[in-house]
C-alpha cells in the first residue's frame, strides 16, 4: 500500500496546473472539512481540480483506513472519488492511468469489509477496460477468486465473476474451471459458466489439456462449454472435436461405458468435422467408423446413426476410408449370400459413400452387389455408384 500512496503522491504533483491561487473553495473545503465535507467537495469539483481531489481523497482513505476502520462516511468518500474520475482520463501507457488503477487495487483489497466499495471499483474497471491496460487488476481478481470462501459476500463474488468474464485471462479460465467443479460454489455455477464461455477462446491449450485428461465427464463438460462460444474459430472447434472424439474412442472400451452423454458428444464432434471437411482427422474418423461398427453389432447404436457415420467418411476421410468401406461392403455381401440379417440403411450408406468418393478400388465390391438379391433401391444405388467411379 505504501507504493500506491507514493504513486498517488506523484500523481498529485503531476497536476501542476492546480496552483494555490487557482484552487477553488472545493479544494479548501476538502482540506479543512470532515469526511462528509470532503465527499461533497469531491462531488462538486470538476475538471483538473476534480481529478486532483479524487486522487487526494483516495490517498487520504488508504492512509487512514487502518485507523478509522469500517465507516460508512469513509466508504462514501472512496466511492465518490472513484465515480468522479472521468473515463476519458485513462489511456494506454499513461502514468496517470497506472497510478489510479494501482490505487483501485489497493482500495479493493483494503476495503474488503465493504461490498459497496469493492463493487464500485469493479464497475469502474469494466468502464475503462478498453481504454487502458487492466491486466494487473486481472491478476488481483484471479488471486481473490482462487482463495475466496464460498460464504463470502455473494454480491462481490458475482461482481468479480462478471469482471473476469470481460477482463480475464488463461489463468482465470483454469481457476474458474476448478470452481465450476467445486460443489461448494454451486450457487455460482451459472455465473462461472458464463465467464468460462467468454474466456474459452483465449484458453485453447487449457481446454486441450482437459480434453486429454482421460476423464470422460470432464471431456463432455468442456466440449459443451466450448460449443456455447459463437466466437470460437472453426479451426479450434475442429481441433477440440478431433481430440474429444479420439479420446472418447479410447476411453469407451465397452458398451457399458457408452452413455447417452458420450453418444451425444461423439455425434456432435463428427458433425463438426464433417461440416468443415476436416480431413486432418481422417485416421480418427476411420477409428470411429470401426468403433461404431462394434457398437452397432452389440446393439448400442441405431442403424440410422451408423449409416450417417459411414456417409461422413466422404467428407472427412475420402482417401483412407476406401479400404475399410470396401471391407465393410464385402462383409455385407457375404452375409447377404448366406441370407443373414443385414442393415439396408448401412449397406446403402456404404454404396453411396464409395460412389461419392469415386475410387476405382471399389469396383469389384460394388459390382458384387448387383449379383445379389438386394432390394431394387440398393441395386440401383450400386449401379449409379459404379457409373461414377473415376478410372483416371
């Protein structure tokens, strides 16, 4: 606090345009008056004198808080001073801006017995965040929320969360994510989530780390969070989808672990990768195709979804998927020859996907379809796919 008071003293000296002769009665009232008089003087002053008095009032409050203790009049003086400082005063790389922000930080820390003062400080910070560097104040709030007791003043906690939503950084994301998983802060889950959604675009590495945590519940949770941020880039969204899909394939090694939550996450990941033609995930898409085949065989997923997974290969894995799709077609044909039960939607999906890819490797497998007793729509699809194969 001594450093802040020293900085304020320098700031006060910098207002050299306020000479003794120029000072109005407001300055005299401030110097000679009690707390109520000082507050009124700050409110009534304007221009350079008003700024000078605000700085002087903050210096006075910080110097005397220990002696005065909890006092509504002192709180009023501080709040009036903070509100009286014009937002236009703040700018990038400004010594005045830095001095005031440092004093705001000291006020926030030293007036912890007054939620009204602390909230006033936070409101001021949000007002000037686009005008000057408030990263130091972000660090203060990170420390506050990381160590706050869940029984602390709810108004201040909510105000801090709201501030971090706008001025938070990657450290803020990690701290808030931990709070989001802490049942003691369940009353603030909505506020925390809102801040996390806003900060997710800044926290790519942190989110990737969570997706690689080997914890299915956390993967599902953070993926749902990312999806709520409409400002997240397509590349980042695809990267998170690729990693989440890959990790859940490895973690779900039995149908007993294939929950509705996992099913929803994987289908969303696949949709994002398909819509963006994310061929970088080609090998993972093939792994997912094999995974879904296993889950389809044991009855964990429906044939329509399995068919949609097959169809997605044309966009995500148009080269590497040809071989596994041909193998799948061969399996279906073999079962058809033995009059075993097969999924017609899945068969048509394989035929149409091979046709869309157009690789001539599929010729023998598609031709075989036309010699089997498939329904007419399947035979027609096979003939159309054969006609579309590229031979050059």
